[in-house]
């Protein structure tokens, strides 16, 4: 591999590392939102928990958990490792 492509890979690695940090921050934010929604649901009167509001809250919590799972699936380390191996 020539120097130009190695430099391009180095730039991509830097951007991936920056992106990984941003995704980590976003994951923390989504986790906080999920926790707040769970607390809201847990503190609802029982009659509301089983009603429309409670169901909507449970659905939101489930979607937030799906979002967290998707954010956690991003594996910058594996991508960076492959790129660095390619640059050798």
C-alpha cells in the first residue's frame, strides 16, 4: 500500500475515533432518556400503567432499548483494527 492510501486510512481512523466518542455520548443521552421514561412509568398510578398512557410509555421504553442496542452494535474498534491491518 502506498503512502497516500495509508494517509487516507489514518484520516478515516481519526474520523472513526471521533465518531465513536460521539456515539458513546449519544448512547449515554438515550440511556438517560430511557431511564427517565422508565421512572415516569414506574411512578404512574397503577390504573394509568395499564391504560393508554402506560402502554405508550412501555412502547417508548422498548423503542429506546432498541435504539440503545443498535448504538451498542457499532464497533469502531473492529473497523479501526481492519483498517490498520490493511495499512500495514
